[in-house]
C-alpha cells in the first residue's frame, strides 16, 4: 500500500493524540498540550488511505561540537498505531525524515531512543550520554568567602539564557536551546522550578540553578531536584555548592542530570554520591559536508583526512570526502586520494561526537583503516566526553 509522508495538518490532531497515547501511555489532555507546543510544520505524518498511522516530531535546534554550534534537528514522539506495529512503518517514517533532513542541508539529528535497533537501521548510533547524579547534601563543599546567591525573577530570565550561552559551548554535545527547551527548564511535566543565581563583580549573572524540593514522606525530609546548573566561573560554582549545602538540615540528596562529571561532585572534599547512566542518546550525520564543516576542531592542529562513507539511507553522503583542518576550522571537498578511513555512517556519528575513538570504532566494526590513519582521525576528532543535561 502506498504511504503518504507529509507535514501534519490541524485536522490530524485527534489521530496524532491517539498515536501518542498508545505509544507513551499519556493522557489525552497532556498529549494534545504537548503536540500543540510545536508547529504543525514540524510534525511529520505517515498516512495510509489518508489516515495518520505513524508520526514523528522534528525539533529544530543546534548542538555544540568542538566548541561550535552545529545545525541539528531533534526527533521525538515517534509513534505507530498499535494495529500497524511490526509492519515497518517506523523505519519507513525515519528513513523519510533522514532523507528530508539531508536534502535540507541539516548537519545532524539527535534523539533519545526507545529502541536502538530501529534507529540503527537508518544510520543513528549511540553518540553521548545523560547521567543521573545523586549527591549527599551534607557532603557538598562549603566555600568561605563565596559570593552571595539570590532568587531569580522573571526579569532575570534573559540573563540566565546569556549565562547558559556563555557556558554551554565548552560542553561537548550541549544544546543550543530553543524556546521549547527553555520552557522545560522552569516548568516540566507539572513540576515548577525556582531560580537562584550568582552575580559577578560587574553585575552579570555568572551562574544559576533551577531548583525544586521533592518531599520524602518516609522521613519528613526532602531531596533537591535540579533541572539546570550552570556556572561560568569557579567562584559561581563554589557559591552554588555552598548555597545548596545550606539545605542540609532537612535535605538528603541533590539530584541532577549532566555528563559523567559535574562541578558539584568535583568540589566535594570526599566523594559521597552515585552516578548512574540515565539515557544514552543517538546521533545521525544527515549531511556529511555540513556536519564536518560546521564542527570545531583543535585550534593548533593542521591535518587532512580522507574518509569513505557508507550510507544506505541518504545516498548523497556516500563516497569519498576529504577533510582539511586548519586553525580550528575545516574545509570539505568531494573525492580524495591516499590512505582512507572507511566508515559506516553510524561509525562517523560516534567518532564525530568524540563518543568513540576511531580505534574503538574499528573494534566495533564501524570503521576500517590503518593505525596511522586512525591516529590522524583521533587527533582531528579529539574532545571531551559528549553529554547533554537536556531531555527532549
């Protein structure tokens, strides 16, 4: 049967709400409210006999790699009607999404996967992690002489965004947040978070956090749930740690989401906490030249790498590319000669984000090349471990 792929229309909302409920077990009101936070032009629908049988949400944003913002479309809300599951609709849907993004020149696509085999079939690969940190409040660092922390008001929200924009490029994989992302920082699934911030000598916001207190009926205490923690200076990180430590009389733990390391844990004199993998995220290189050119690279490196990409979903990516890096930027041209790094598009995703070294990708069967070629690629894509604090 022929399937039609297109943006959604207003009359599709009831059918889309039903798809979302069946996929994620939400309520009708919450599912419709979530759908309506996005423009219909960003919702893709697969139809059979004019009826929606599958959907996916596109969230245009960007993601930091090598200190630069790379164009990216996040994917969420992938759903298939229960009576059509197992018929390949999700793969069909995602194949069309990837081909569309490639043709639009979007460099990357990122998602949190409910199942990895589906997304690997269309070129996504695990490329970063989101960790849950649980840190004892009693053991947080208290730093004498830290600057004061004060409540944030609505008037401080632009300053909070500016603070995040100053800090986020240093974190490999962090999002360039859109309005959708910011709306989930201060209120998420009914939970309201209060803002507290630290100001620098010039009055600018040097750090802030989004906090709510979660009661623990079993002992009358509570945990401190942080939906955001941003510090642009060591003094700001110390001040926020000292502020949170002041809750120790009634608060047991701080809970937050970040990379494998976090300033709160690094400041602690002794480690009394737990770090748990909450969600890995998957990434897809949708447009090879755009992805390679938009990313940042080590500033002192001058290098050339020829890659041979295999991509069964977006044919325009396949074949030889020459990547020339100089002064932290790249130039990409078609073709090339000399030693080649051969890559499945999934392997390129994992190496691109610094999630896997080229040598690790070779061990996983995602890349092939000589030791010298892999070492060259490792120098080009060197970087800190990729992570995200946001969930979408």
